[in-house]
C-alpha cells in the first residue's frame, strides 16, 4: 500500500473506533437514566402497595361499622314494634 492509502485506512479505523466509543458512552448515560427511573418506579410501587393496604383496612372498618349499624337497626325495629307500655301512676 502506498502511504496515502495507509493514512486513509488508519483514518477510517480511527473514525470507527471513535464512533464505537461515543456509542458505548451513550449507553452508559442511558443506564444511569434507567437506574433512576427504576428507583422512582420502585418508590411508586411501595406507595401504591401502602395505599392498597390502607384501603383494605378502611374497607374492613367500613364493613364492621355497617354490621354494627345493621344490628342497631334490628334493635330499633324491635323497640318500635314492641307494645307500648302504660306509664305507672
């Protein structure tokens, strides 16, 4: 090969190496961004699970309250349908 062709081959090789390096460096920055996004998603997942547990607890409390109201409703109906007592005196 002549000297100019050797320079051309060397220049092409250098350009390919530079492009590959820049491409791989770009992947590293994306990896950092993905790690940040994954961290935020994990935090959101934790919050959602906590909210779901709170909602389940509230639902159970509401069901217990409804049961107590049903019991009171039954008792009120019994009292309303009971014969009236005559006052003494």
